[in-house]
């Protein structure tokens, strides 16, 4: 069973890419988001969306690694 935060962030990645990359692809990936095809513009959109939805500052250096992104956001929500 997936973590709800992880699922929500995967959906947000998909939205930031205009669904060119699915949430399922993000969750199954073993590579960076860039390796999946997420562009730098999509990463910026993702950071903005996360900051707006969760009210936390996101370290842009962690955004490309999905596992680190999930851990960073989870840590900021505690």
C-alpha cells in the first residue's frame, strides 16, 4: 500500500507535466524525474504546486529525486 503523501506527490508530478508522465510511472521509477522526461519547467511548476498546496518551502535541489522529495515534504509537515 502506497503512502498517501507519496501518491499525492506523484499525481502532482503528473499534473506538472500535463500528464505526459503518469503518476504510476513516477511511483514505479527507479531513476530521477529528469530521466523519466520531466523538464526543468515542469519541476518549477511542481515546486510551486507543492508550496501552494502544503504551505511548505521545498528545496529545489531535492525535487528531481522523488524519494528525497517525499521525505523532505513529509519532514516539513511534521
